[in-house]
C-alpha cells in the first residue's frame, strides 16, 4: 500500500499532496489529500489496479463526467479525475464526520424518526440521479457520508462499466456489498435498472432500524440465493416499535422480483415518509395533561394493543346446530381457509393453533361475561386487523353457513385508556347451504368466497391463485384433525399425535395432519419417531403451503443438527406469523444458538398477558435466563419477580429469582430463603424446592460466593432427602441429588447414587459423564480416560452434542484442556444448546478464564446475524 501511495504521489506531485490512507472499498482505496491549487482538503479515490485494467480510460472519463454533472445537495460532487501511471482516480470533497457505517457502528439502531429522515434524504438524492439517467448500483452505508448530520451520497460506482470487462471475481467485488445488492445484481445477470437502488435503500433503512442488514451470508452467491427466496426477518419482531406502515413499505422495497417493488424511488420515499393519519395528527393535545394520562395508565399496567391492519385471523366457526358431533366443522372451515391464505403469501395470517387457542379463550371469557365484544378481544389477542368469523346451523338435513369479514383497529386513545379495539363489519358473505353429506364441498366453497372477499378488502391483492383450488380433505379426517388440534393447544401431545396420525390415515392427501403429528412427537422429545414422520411429509411438498414447508425445514434442520439453517427457517416462520407461538419458538431457537439479543427482541415482541404466551410459565424462564446471560441481572430479577406474581406457589420462578439475586450479590436473603425452603414440599406442578436451591447454589458459586454456595447446596441436599422419604424421586430429581453431592465433594455418595440412577436410566449420558468426572476427581485417571473416550466415540442421531459435551467435562477435570475445548467445539457444532452451563458448570471452571473458551461461547450480537 505504501508503494501504491508513492506511485500516486509521484504522478500528482504538482496538484495534490497525499496525506494518508483513510479507507478502502470494494473497488478502490481512498486517500486524504491536499489540493494545492485550491488550498483545500479532499478525498482522492484510486481505482485498484485489478479494476483499472478492466476499464478503458475513455469509458472511465465518460462515467465520471456523467456523475460530475449531477448537482444536488445530497450527492457528493466530483472535483477532478484522470489517470496517473496507469491508475485511474477521481477527487471528491473531504467529509470530516465519517459515513453512515461509522454511525451504525456506534449506535447499531437509530431512532425511527432519524432513520426515516436519513433514508428520505438519500432517496431524494437518488431519485434526482435517476431522473438524470444515472443509477448508483452500489448503495451501502459506507457510501453514505454525513455532513452536518445530513446524508450525502458518494461513489456512484463503476459496476456497470466493469460488467463484462473484468474477471468474475473482480466483478463480484465491484458489484456492491452483497448484503445491500438486489437479487438481480449477480455477476452473470444483465445490468440492473433503477429498482436495484430501491432494493438497496430498503436494506439500508432496514439496518438502521433493526441493527443488521435483512439478509447476509458467507459470499455473494449465497446472499443472492437467499434473497431470491424473499425471506426477510420481520422488522417488528426485531423492533416492535416500528410502525406497521413503515414495515410494509420496506418489505415491498425488498421484494425479490423487481416488478413487485415500488416502481420508483419517489414512490418508496413517499411510502415510508407517509405521515400518520389525520386522526393521529389531531391528537396534539395539552402535553401536561397527556403526560398525566400516560403516567396513570402505565401505572395501572395497561395491556399492549397493537393491531396490524393486514393480518388475517380466521375464527373457529361457531356450531349452532345443537349437535356436538358436528363441532369439527368449525375447526375444519377455519383451518382450510388459513391453509389457503398461507398458500398465497400475500398477507400475514394467524396460524391455526394460535387462532384456535384465541378462539377458545375468548369464548370462555364471553360465556363468563368478561367481554361484551368477542371480535374485539380476538383482534387484541392475535393482533389481527381482519377477522373472518361465522356460524353454521342445521335445518333438517341441510347445513347453512354464515360468514362475515370484520375490520379491527386500535387508535391512540384506545391504547392509552385501555379501551376495547374498534371493530366494524366489512362484509357479510352470501350464505352457503348444503346437504349434511356435502360438508367437504361447503368447506371448499366458503374458503373460495372468503378469499374473494379478501381480494376486495386488499384492493390490489389477488387471493384466488389457481394452486389453491385443490379439494379439502375428507370430512371424517378433518373431524379427527379438529380433535387433535384441541389436544395440541392443551399440550396433550400424546393424544394429539395419535389423532393427527389417524386423520392422515383416513385421508393420505391430508399431509399437514402428518406434519402436526410430527410436531407433537417433537414436543414429547420422541425425535426418531418425529424424523420418520417428517420423511413421509417431505415426499409430498406440493401438499403443503410455503408456511408448512418452513416448519418441515425447521424441524428437519434441527434433527440434522444444523442449527444455523433451523434458525433461518424459524425466522421466516415468525415473519409470516409474528404474534403467534412461533415467535416464541424463534426466541428459544435464537437463545439456544447463542443469538441472545435476537432472542430477547423476539420475546419482548410477545405481550405476556395477551395471546399465545398468556399464563405460559416457560416464557418467563426463557426471558429471565436470556437477561441473565446478557449480564442484565437487574432485569433478570425483575422478570423473575413478575413471574412469581403471575404464578404464585410455583418453585420455578423462585429459582430464577435466587439466581439473579446471586449475580447481584444479594447473598444474605438467599441464605435465609434457603433455610426456609429446605423443608418445603413440591408445588402443584411437581417441581421440588431442591431444584430451585440447586440452581441458586450454582449461581452463587459462578459469581464468586463459594462458601455460601456450599451452604445452599446443603439446604438442597436436605430438601432432596426429605422428598425421597415421602416418595421415590423422579429421574430429574435423582440427577439433581447426584450433582448436589458432587458439588459438595461427597464423591463416594455421588457415585453410589449415580449407579442407582443408571439402573433406572441405562445409557443416560449425563450420569455416565458424571461418573467419569467423579473418577477423575478421586484420582482414577484410567477409568476417567476410558469414560472420556467412550463418550467421545458415540456417534448416534438425535444426541444434539451431548456425548461430546459430557466427554469435554471429564477432559477438563483431567486437566486435558485443549481436548476439552476441542470436544466443546464439536458438541456445539452438533447442536448443543447455548445456556446457563456456560458460566455455571463446575467442571469447566478451569477453562472459564481462557480466551479460547470466551471466544467459543461468546454471544452473537444482532449485527452479526446471518
């Protein structure tokens, strides 16, 4: 680089003094220089030699002249250009403040108003260039400079000039940073038009709001391939405060097909700059009064109401026949319509399990007299702005179906004062009447009519794609599916799995029923059975919607121990159904894959007292642990205490609370609680106080309170012993007892209890590993080494890295630290979940202070998300 600088300086010594290198881009190197004639500081960009060889001097001069004619305050002008010693260069003003990339490195995410303002100014400048016939083709944060806080677009790149004249590797690098390139900008594609700039600005605006580009990957081709799939993580999962209208504008800009994007840059800018409604503008009331109202309602704990006008929720049709045997029709109607909407991919749809869960909850509330507006409550539960609902009646041998579409909205005052959302009837469909034996045809006809009505509501969208014209499954299969879905949302997964499988056997075209059977098996951790079912499902992809195929990809990736691809699939699922339980799946998958910030954002996007995670205790545990692992100990403690308030009498939240207190150094209260809990009994869920005490002891030790940790472990041991006198300990508690004895150094007792546990659970990897660690600590290195090697040699499916992890623990105790790290890397590559073990596992304490271990278990920041 010094030689290059000297070459340039020698050739330009009469006009410029080259001061220092200030940056390097895809196709050039930028130097800070002094313009001798005009006595000013400038930026001189030198086209790298490998690019310069691909451009004729005449063509370069023509391109630069074209750009130099652009006169707009948002475009950085070109002062000079030429060639020196065979090297091409051009000169621009020097901007002190740096680039948008520098700002994003400091801030990661910008305030929404600032992001819109910056993107708007960029869009205005690019729209001007487009009007002059100039396309940038290389928009990215590095090419957006900031001058007095306002963006100025630089580097109208030479991608088009290069194309077809340079080696492919050179072209790929010059074609723009892959994360911001449009899908059609591949090296072998014809020149992209102005809509590529629309796509790139969409990526930049997305990153300013989300903290990372929408799609990334290891190389240009991988990124472009992913972009062609059109799977963009939903902004409002990553950042719930983003307005729906803004997200819609960005999603349209990021359409993989240029014709589906905003037609011009001006149209895109208008869409994301769109002002709030007239009603919202009128709400500029007295600031003091407003602050008082906000304070009062916040203190009252108002529920979050966030309605997306484009999301559709299909309610379970109400059975008004008086015959409970016909109840399955209501679920079948709702699910078949949902399947159709998923097939169009034109709008967000509430998945069947989430919709059915909401429907049942709202009906219970209405029956109990706790709501006078069920449709409004459905909208609040699911976040859907379009509600499809209906009922069916029996007259003699004929069924009559009535269907309606309603629109829901929640304005400022409704959210502020905790009022019901507003719901108005949009249209009532013409009743459908069929003979009782023709239920299947009615289900198909009603879905077609609903899709037609939705086309009217959405205006431009066509919901009647030919691929949706397949007939629904047989009614007896759908009736069994309805029973299975009822069990599924009640977490009775065994009954659900059996009923879903029966539904499939009744109609083997009903492949989605088999998919749900596999999902139920996964919830029972019967992974071999799940895998076999998924393989059958995979033979009929044409029988699944794109949404269902994402579920298939997600679960098969997990079973294949491919966590990165599983995470990509579940992100796409959550983008299609953001207020459903799948967003919780995203949170868990991101957490277990080390993407803690993304996990936290996903969980925060789910209102805990509304919808799919209401009364769902594991949600609070995951939220507590993620905060804890991020070092947000105060937040972890606050979340754990909220969980205790919502779930009184449960021991789980007590363990989370004590763990957070340990991290904060609040030791004396923990010791007091431990003494009280040692003699307590199990809660109604069967959870032992001993498990919560053990968790508290592990956290105390991890945070430097070794003596106090031993005191709490002794209290846990007392609790285990007390519980075992009343009844035999379940396997989970047996292992807790063994690990407590091990932590206290009672290795003989720990070994004795471990062997008892192995009799009950032959082949249990955790127990085998612990026996190896016990042998190592008792000086029997031969037995420990044999155990280590036996564990390391295990290569079986569905183990998710456990054999290698247990071997790593034994290796660490033996002092074989390099081997332990190697085994940990293998275990994580095989699907081992990120978790509390990272900082609490006793056997890994010797590794915890090393750089290699820290690098291995480092959480992945949001900005590094693939």
